[in-house]
C-alpha cells in the first residue's frame, strides 16, 4: 500500500470530510519539538484565518525523510521540510 492509499485510509477512518492538513509528528524524520511547532502554528493560523480547514496530527506518514512532513487532504499532496511559512501556504491553497 502506497503513502497516498495509507493517508486516504487514515482519513476515512477519522471520517474527515473537510479539507485538512495532516502533519506527521513521528520521531524518525525530525525532532518532535520542530514538528509540534508546525502543528501549533497551523492550528493558530486556521483558527484566525481559515476555520473551515482542519489540522490533523498523525504519528507517522511513512515518508520519514526530510521532515517535518505534511500532506493535504483530499488533494493528497505531500510536502517535506515544512515550516510555519510553508504550512500557511498549504492552508491558503486548501481554502480556495
């Protein structure tokens, strides 16, 4: 099963229907502090600017290189080395 299939199944299990940014907080790809900072920045940004977009946290997206890793749902686009600025751009694109 490929990474997109795993992400689809994970989001189906969570019954996600709205656009979402899925952020990996696993410990293999980067420091947990770094990925948690991205999660907090994404949640703050969605709260103030894009309340329709959800931020989902997963333990691993199985793309353990060049983290933090984030993906968009339902478009299933993966981004590596995500920081606060890149996650804001991802959220902006989702809420168009």
